[in-house]
């Protein structure tokens, strides 16, 4: 019985740590879902941002994801960010206690990670 209880506890804890993955087709869809207001995405994203994949952890303090922006918006978006001191990421954006790390590709694909300070 102890083994079964321990196994169930381990499985439930593992399930809690799995990120919740959500998809949004457009900036407007992400905005309607209040991702910007909740701090899951930063307000500095260009309006051309689309094809969002947002992976939010249960504690809501960490997230990873990706989206696309129009190649014409890459330089404007990058100018709103700082060079990243974090290994593996080109850019960083700070807002309050939240930190977003970004890699921006020439074709407009963007990967990000966020966490609280």
C-alpha cells in the first residue's frame, strides 16, 4: 500500500510540473486571452506577432514559447530589447519582476523564455 501511495504521489507531482501549452493564431487572440495583462507575454511585441505557442508552468512564474513576426518588424522589435547577458539568448527584456529572453531569427521566428527575477 505504501508503494502504491508513493507512486501516486510521485505521478501527481510530475503531472503538476508539466507546462500547459496553448496556441494563439494572432496578436489579437493572445491579447483577448489576456496574456499581456497577466505578464505571460511582454507588451513590446509588434502587432505582426502571430502563431503563438505558449508553454506556461503551473507556478505561472516560468514560461517558454515561440511566435513569428513579420521580417520587416525584426529591427524595430530588437531595438526595444537589450543585449542578453544570459547564455544561449540574444536579447532580454525586463518589466517589473519579469524577465523575457529572446532569440530572433532572420525569417521572423522568435523563441522565448520568461521567469520572475
